[in-house]
């Protein structure tokens, strides 16, 4: 993300912060980047134009993942 000048902030996020987010994703070495589609009763729209999908595509290009 630094290469693409996208700021990153890892940390503990409160329920309130997450409930006010436009999008949420989780990441690790097995799942890579996975969008969160629902948190309690709040649903997040994950479309082809979403920031999470943009990040997934950057990741795939960076590591030549098909």
C-alpha cells in the first residue's frame, strides 16, 4: 500500500467505529483480503467498484496471483 501511497492504520477499532465505516475488510496470509459483508444487522455493499475490491486487485497484481 505504501508503494501506491495508500495510508494504512492497523489497530483496535471500536464497535462504533466499525458500524460507521463505509467498508470493512480483514486480512491475513491465508485469506489475503476479505470483505466483511455484514456486521450485526448492518450490511456493507461490496461491489466491483468498492475500495476493498480495488485493494484485492492491487494485491493480486503485486504478487501475480490469478
